[in-house]
C-alpha cells in the first residue's frame, strides 16, 4: 500500500466567504469571464490525466497576457492562496491536480505563437500553445519542433517545460531541456525573469536547467523560445518481431551498441499489440511476444544505409520477422498503434494506471521479467509500450476501480516497479514528472541531503510556498511515515522543516 496523500496545507481553509473574497479580488484585475468559481465551471479542472485523484479548485483564473499572470500572482500572494498552474491537463502524475482552497492558473488563453524565425531556426510562443501547433507553424519553413510527446495534439509547451517532456524522437533529438533556449517566468514576488538565452551559452547560473522539469513549483512560464530543426527529407521505420520479450529487449541494447542512434526506438509487448491492433489496424504481428519500431531519418542515402544496418543487427539479435515501411502512409500506419496505445487500453480495461520509470538499457530484459512476476503477485495485467531506446518504461497497469482494492493493488504494483527501477540504477521518472503520484517513491530515490537541497531551491524561488505546494518533493516527515527514512534513536531528522 502506498501512503495516502497528506492533506494540502494552506493558511485559510475553503469557505464560501473566502471563495467570494478571492474571486472578487481576482475579478478586479482580470477581464470579465476570466474568473470561474461555480462548481459546474470549476469541475472540468478537477484532475489531470491521473484521473484517480480529483479535487475541484476553489477558483480558476484564466489570464490573457503576462501582466494579468502577474496580477493573479499578486492577489494570491497578498491573500495567501496556493496556486496550481495548468496547461492542457494531460499530465499523468497529478501535477496540475487542484487544491481545495487554491486557485488553478490556467494558460488556456495564453495561446499565441509570437513569431517563427526561420533564419535563426527558433520560435517564440506563449505557454498555452499546443506542442503540435509549434511544428504546424514551422512547417511552411521546412522546420519542426522535435520533442513529440504522444499527447502532442493537446499538451502545451508550458506543461512540456514544467515536466521536461520527452517523446519518440527524443532519443536522437533530445528532451525538452535540450530544445528550449529561453523562458520568461513570472515569479511569486511579482517579477518577470528571463532564464537562458538564444546564444549558445548564457552568462550567470544555469537556472534554465533548474527550471525545466520543476513542475510548476518555481514560477509561471509566460513565454518560451524553442529551437526548431529541419524536417528530414526521408523517414522510414522498421517493424521487427521477436518470439520472446528478452530477445526484443536485448536487441534494443544491440542497436545502440552498434553505434546507431535511431530517430525512434520503441517497444510494444504482445498485450499492447493485441490491445491496439483492433483499434488502429496497423498490421502488427500478433503472435510476436514483442515488436520493435526503429525509425531512421535523414537524406535518402543516410536512411537506406541506417535501415540496412539496423535490419542486420535486429536479425542477428533473433528477429523472427522484419518489415520496412515503403511509403509515408505505411510509416504512419506502423506508428499509429504505438501512438494510440494509451487510449486503446480503454478497450480492454475500465481503468489503467500508466507508470513511468527509466532504467539503464542493459537491464530492460531483467526489469520486464520482474514486471511479469509482479502481474502474478498483484493479480493484475500490465501492458508494456515504451521508449525502449531511452530505457524509459511505460507499464500500463490495467485495473477496475469499481472492484474493491484494485486501485490500491495497482498503486502498490506501480510503486514496486519504481523501486525495481531504482534498484537497477534507474530513476523513478522518465518524462511524466513526480506530481502527487510518485511523491513517496522520491523517498526511495533520494536521501535527506538531496531532498533538503531541493527544498532550498524551492524556498529561493517561492519563499511563501504558494506555487503548487505539496507536489514533487516529499517532506522528510513524509518519507519517515512512508518508512523510507532512517529514524536514529527514535529521533526523526529535520523534524523542524516546514510541512509545505
Ligand atoms: C495519452 C497521453 C500520452 C502522453 N505521452 C507522453 C509522452 O510521450 N511523453 C511525455 O513526456 N509525456 C506524455 N504524456 C504526459 C503529458 O502529456 C506531459 O507531461 C505534458 O507535458 C503535460 O502538458 P500539459 O499542458 O497537459 O500540462 P498539465 O498537465 O496541465 O501540467 C503539467 C505540469 O506542468 C505545470 N505547468 C503547466 N503549465 C505551466 C506553466 N505555464 N508554468 C509553470 N508550470 C506549468 C503544472 O502545474 C503541472 O505540474 C502523455 C499524456 C497522455 C494523456
């Protein structure tokens, strides 16, 4: 069992009069229609993609420009109201889950592409711009934005920055942190700061790297400058079948060991391919225990050479069948199953719980076998569909929340997977962040020294601790309650730390 969530702390509890006061103060600084407080209006914000946890916020604020973001922060700081930033709400770790007596600051109306500079190969966008919309705006110039979360049709660049999101193409082109040059941030004390630079290096401390992946706890992103890359002339994908999952996992390590960095290297186990095939008809080999999708991109000559080299490695690694996309339509069809795997889970299970951990590639086979044993231990099925090239696992634990204790078993199953990731030298998160979902697993990954350093950064940016409190960093007390912190001589270290 995972420890239940601790109640979220704030100065004044939710009351109708408090809600009225805060709504009035926000209404004075925002245009009409930008403050929502009726339950029927706030309910759509009650959860993100981690829908097992729900909490309508006291108020939703919808600022339309940077000055209005600062005004919302000013009201919240003066009235001591916690703030949860929110993009599209596709996050899978509960990062945008509201607080009962807090304000959700939505970036839905900050959705303008400020400019695309084809010569500099950059785009400047507001935080509520959808990931895919950046590539659409850059397409006329033969450019695109490389990090491509599977949720890219909906998720926002602000959310991507806050989560340091990844995607299929990140193996070759890097994560959000490698593709964002500069962010403008509204701080809780009412300033706009610019982190990073369009130049290759920025003077001063590298606070951009600190900020990317900080899950809405350090400031509100109000503008993002991203790097664009040229669209490759050709892209082709290999679909390789394997008779057992260990051979498939080992093939991943062998492709990389051969010095090839594919544009994408993804794996689906049989549960996943059987789950998704009736949904998308991608032509997957349903007898295969595992399928690998390996993409090559570049000039026609580069692609031909890389496809031949990858096919040879895969064959040597025991592939039982290999198909290479001959047309762009076929390439998209091969990928369609991978891209639609999460929604397809709904066809075979009322609920699913998507975990996200990263491991050294060489341990893929061991960890997948461990997950198979946990399926028996917890009596729940698990589909594995993931960024194999990065060692970034996405076990989808299938459960039915209507069956008593299945959610609890799914959570315990997930926590066990993360503990296994840490045990083999990996991390508890790959790209979905910590949020509320993995907060206890942070105690498995980090000791008091690291957690204190994280709190130090948090306090430096947000002294009143109003920005997304109680997410991502567990208090040392919480770790002790979770049973992962050493209590020496009956004394809990750092019991004096604030609970946030
Ligand atoms: C079907 C599906 C597939 C997915 N596939 C991937 C994938 O391949 N790779 C991947 O990395 N993720 C994936 N995700 C997870 C999710 O889409 C990403 O984490 C995404 O970056 C979240 O963006 P969002 O706009 O929805 O942010 P939200 O969910 O609204 O918020 C996420 C976090 O960002 C903070 N935040 C949002 N906007 C701001 C801002 N302007 N300033 C400061 N903080 C902010 C929030 O407080 C929260 O902590 C997937 C999710 C789904 C549902």
